[in-house]
C-alpha cells in the first residue's frame, strides 16, 4: 500500500515512515501548509486537515494533530499546545502549574482519507511529573 504523509514536519514524517514500514505500507512526504481550523476538537481539526491534504496531494493521505492536556488547567493547552508553547513556552506553562498537580496526557490523532471517507486513529500517553528533577513522561 502507498500513502502520503502531509505535514511541514520532516521528523514526524520519519517517525510515521518507520512505524508503517513493517506493515508493508510505503509512505512518501508532502511538505505542505495545510488548512488548520480553530476548534475545541482535535478530531475535527485532524479531519479537516486531512481533507485539505487530499486536495493538495490528489491521493490517499495521512495527517497528524496533537495536544498536551494538563488536568490542573482543565485540559489547557490541549489542541492549542503549539501556539501556547510558541508564545509562553514551557516556563509559562510551569508558572501556571506552580503548586498544582502535574498530571497530563498527550493525545495524538491520525487522520487518513482516500478522498471518499476519513478514518481517525488515536494515541494517548498518560503521565505526571515526579518532582524529582527532570521531566515527567509527558514533559512537565
């Protein structure tokens, strides 16, 4: 099977290619800026991003969208993680977490479309900062 991974991130492409290769899925790379709607739903963002990628590629595509959901902050920054880390950085997030539990989950949504339908696949990593120096499993 052949599929195209659409993203601006070469490292994500390398990871996807290495994950799918053992399953006899060949992946090529479409480096492209994709439509990324504003939504409270990672699933909706990934679905629309996949449709945008298919319009550019004209062949079956996969895309990925992700977010860090911090429990003490009501799931913030969630789907807005990239923007938040660009603006306030890790230091700003840690300041918001002072005196609070540092449990969180990292959620990744993969969307596949062949132009007719969109399939969504979810990956989830739970974690917490131990407070013993260094980062927790999800980087808090």
